[in-house]
């Protein structure tokens, strides 16, 4: 299984006790999943936010949707920064 840059924390582990499948490989979390988790953690760690606010399923859905939206916007911004950096590198290389 190839490890791609779209995932965080990939690993390959050799298991000494297993004869049938001695190698365990995982691509890890998708970057989107990782950023959603970090965003949820940041929102919930705010002292002005009470976990009791999310007792209602509709409020939990709003929280999750907000975390997904912020994570997607972060990833899009990062892709834009990478594109700008690549253009800058190409311009310097051309000179």
C-alpha cells in the first residue's frame, strides 16, 4: 500500500508474533479527518463553550458542520499557499 501525502501519521509495523500477516500498514488519517478533529478540539477547549450546549442533536450537527467547513477552508488555503510557493520557486529557478 503506497503512502501518499494526503494522509497524516502513516506507519508500517512488523509483527513478530504473527506468521500469517507479519506486516501491518496503515495510511493513517486523511488530512481532512485530522483537521476536523483538531478543529473540534479547538472549539470544545474554548472555556466559553460548555459541553452542555451540545446535548441537543441539532446543536451537535451544527458543531460538526462548522468543524468540517473550517477544516475544508484551512486545507484549501494551504493548497493555495503551496501553489504560490511552487510558483515562487519556479520564478527563482528561472532567474
